[in-house]
C-alpha cells in the first residue's frame, strides 16, 4: 500500500471504526483515500477491507465508491460453545490405528483465540515447536500491508517461536519475543484435542505429529459495544482474512492443510450460497486443503423459525420474545426467491410501523414512541449472492416483551420464509422465537457444500445432543457429514493446565483429526495424491456407523457416527 493511502496502525482495534470485506476493481486505495476518514486495505487483487467511521446501512449518508463491486454483509461469529470445568480424571477418545496415521506431514490450521505456544503438548521431545506460524490479528506491529502475507496484525514464524520457547526455558521472558497469548483458552483446548503430543498420556490428541498454523482472530469491538455483547465475537473481517491467508499459505508451502474453523453464525441464508460460503467452497476445491466446521450449538436455542404463505395477501406473524437483559438485536428474515413479501412490525404495546414494502436496497427507519426503541430495516430484493429477499431488522434499546413481525405475500410461488436471530450468547436471557424450528439451526458457516461438518452426540449413550445444530429438513445432503463425540473431552489448557470441554467444537476437532489422517494417508504416503475435500467427505461417510432404526443420511446425524477405524477398513 502506498504511504499516502495507508490506514492508521490502530484502526482495526478502534471502537469508532467499522470494517467491511469488499470485492473491488481498479484503484480502490486511491478512490477511498479521497474521502476523509475512509480507508481501504488490500487483501489481494480481488478483495480489500473498507474501513468506515460510520456503520453502513443505517440510513446515514455515506460515499459511493465505484471501485467496490460487492460488499459482504456484516456478520457476528462466536466460538462454538465450550464449557471448561476443573479437570481431574477423564478419558475421551484415544485411537491406536495399525496404519500409524499420526498427522505426520500435515498442517492443521486453527482459526480461534490463539494458542499457548509454550505448552509442552505442542513441543516435540527434542524441544522443537510444532507451530509453523502464528498470525495474531490483535497485535499491531506496524507491518506494511502484504508484508508476510497479512493485511494487519503481526506474524511469528517457527524460528521466532522457537527463540521465544528457548528464552522461556532459560528463565527469560518469551513474550518479549513472541507476545501472543491465548487469554480465552479455546484455541489451546481445541489444538490439544486435535494434536496434543501426549507427554501426558491422557491428553494425547488425534494426530500428535501434525504441525500447526494458528490465526488468533481479532474481536469485533465496534459491534460488541454497539450491541452490548458480553462474549467474544468476530466479524467477516477476521474470518475472511484468516481463510484467505491460510489458503495462500497452504499453496505456497505445498503441504496438505486441514483448516479447523470452530465458529458459528446465525446470520445468513443457511443455504451455503452466501459470500463467505462460496469463498470457502472455492478454496476447498483445491487438492490438499479442507475446511472443518461443527454444526453449531443452536439446535435447542429457539433462534430460528420458519413458515409458508400460500397466496398473495395472506399474512403470517412471527412472534419474538425479548428478554429484559436483551438491549439490542438483529433479526434476519429470508424469503425464498422468487417470492416477495412485505413486513409490518408491531411492538409489545401495539404500536405498528405500518406496511414496509419490498424495494431494492431500501432502508427504512422508525422510532417506537412507547418503547423508546429505534429501528433500521434494510431491504435486499434480491440479495446479490443468494437471489433471495432479505429483510435485516436492527432494533436498538429494545423493550422486553413479545414483538410481532407480520409478513404478507406480495408475489408468491412456494411462499417459504425463514427467520433467525443471533446465536445464544449474543441473544441472551431467554430471547427466542415463540414458535421456533430446530430444522435450519446448523451454523451458517457450516452450510457450504465443500465444508466437512460434524454434529455432536453423547458418546456415552449414542444420543444426539439437543444443542447440536440441525440442517433443513428439505435440504440436508452435504450439510452435516457425521456426528462425533461432543462431551467431557479432557484436553490441554493454557499454562500447562487441563480442562474438560463440551460442544460441537469438540466434535469438529475430532473430525479435523480424522481429516488430517486422511491427508497423511492420501498425499504424504502417496495412496491418493489428489485427495481433496469431497473425497474426504466420501471416505468419512462410507465409514460412518449407523444406528438401527434411523434413516440415513438425515438432517441430524448426516451419514451416522464417525468411526475412523471403519473408515480405513472400508478402503481395502
């Protein structure tokens, strides 16, 4: 980036700035720099980060940039639920395979809260680190855009990480050399399940010989403050940039890579056809790279509802209970193409917005008098990537009670619609749809066709966990692949501690380990040199164990229960 165009060094941690991933053509840096307070940061020759001093799509007048051909929707990602408790004695999953598939020669990328690089479980017996690279998006080092392949944050390679480890062993401060830490612990937990080396035999991971590439994601502090969110949240800025970096790293290093992405979002169409999902599909079509997700933890959360309007002028009402703790909320209402519907919002006191008509990229604002709630409705007819109608409703200073969203058919074919509120943790205190629908609660980022997705089940009684995300009843093929154990996993925690963890992030970590085994078998050992994500999905599905009485595949279990031994036995 040219000196005159460069964004301020701290802009990505500035609570007063919003950041958007955009596709561009032409000299976006020069055009954006002409608007005071606006900045463009190049990711590559297609994608850039647009940084703005105002939140877009709120009715505020903003410049129009001719070089921007598409702007991705703001999104809210959270870590798939993990519930650590003090660990004493627990055994989870230990595999002793005759093939000796330990992840040798395979990189496992962790997109998460970072990693405790000083932990003994990530250091080989010879004292050498197993971490090839850490990109800490949260540390501002002043590196030039494109330096070390990242548009912001700081990067640390294997030799620098090793220098920090050696300093620590010598009684010096490692954080003077590599200052990155995992304050949350989630990334360290999951890296342990995937690949702890087993110095403590009870902690041995699925693939103890794999190497790690770690991205510590930058929190979205602007949205966190605006929507009063108390848990870590991440934006499209962090997630897309991480995927692009990892894809490029994989191609440059000519080494198979499993990208473990334990993130969930409720916002989006959940059809696998959005901006992020299509990008995930694109990079997953290369041999030697696979993205692994959990199905999310929203199955029993009440954060999704659906319905059908059968004819023009017919109405259906969505009822949303808002808890006293909820101060602000986003409601996404998706209407399947080519249907078109109008919207009327009625507050708990009975105040109505009146009919809001569907117009191309319209923005409607409204202030409720009795509730003192302000509202912004963004209409996308059609939304550019999916072709569907999207109504995104933002309610600020929202009042407790039942809010009603009445949809009326304007042009009807099949009349299907779905609505989501953000996942639990962002939606708090019992905020939920009165008539919720568990089908369609799979995490939006897990819906891409090429992503390898795990549901979570209780390995002690072979029952699916109620919070495990579920695919649509009418569209579940290639959504959830298999279920893996999701409770009481003993794993590594920061500062050489241990923790017991639960959630679909655990199931996804186990599945990521299985994918690393397949990459070792296929590419490193030459049994299937062109193996890629769809091949992996097929191997995993063929090896799944199916419960008697169930029909497979299905929206809850996919093709059944992950069984690594059977997976390899079926290759004979």
